[in-house]
């Protein structure tokens, strides 16, 4: 079930974000992600419109929207490939007509996922936090 984020989801959401970030972005030092956990907890999640995918009171994934941007889309690594991400993208498309996101160029698996969901590459740029190249992708209904 997809539902609106509640404050009680915060620890699960942060844990999913951290675990999935370290695995998906193994080209970035894991300590970088650990150093950003407080910002996720205190700045990014509270300022975003977030939805969680929940099964038996366990959050399995989440999507955070900031204006027309998918600021975060993460699924528990053991549940990736089970359709949760696609459902969270579908929910995002119900809420917004146009979506944009940034994804590291080295994260080929996620780029392919977003392309299957109808996103197109708009441009390439350098992420200011890590120095790694990223793609800006857009979806327009």
C-alpha cells in the first residue's frame, strides 16, 4: 500500500535511504552517505512531499517529491526488482504531470529503470557534492 509519509516512518525511511544509497552508489565513499543522514532527517524529508510503500507496517520504499522533482526514490535493497519502485513512480505521475530527477551516470541500473518508466535524458552535469557526473532526466505526460 502506498500512503502519505508519517513522522513515525522517519527512522525506516532514513535506514532505507542509507542502505540503498551505499549499495547503489558504491563509487562514492560510504562515509559521504553517513555524513548526510542528519540532513535527510532534518532538512530534506521534512521539506518534501513523501509517500511510502508499506507492507505489514514495514516501509519497503519511499519517494520524495520537491516541487516537480523526484528528490529521492529508494527501495529496500532486498525488495528491489519487485515492482515497488514502479508503483512509487506511478504514484508520482498521478500527483505531477511533469517530473525531473538527477541520477548518477555510473548508476546504470537506475538509469535503465527510469528509462523504462518513460524518463528521457535532458542533460549531463557534475554533482556539486561528490564531483561525479549525473544525468538530469525528465518525464512529461
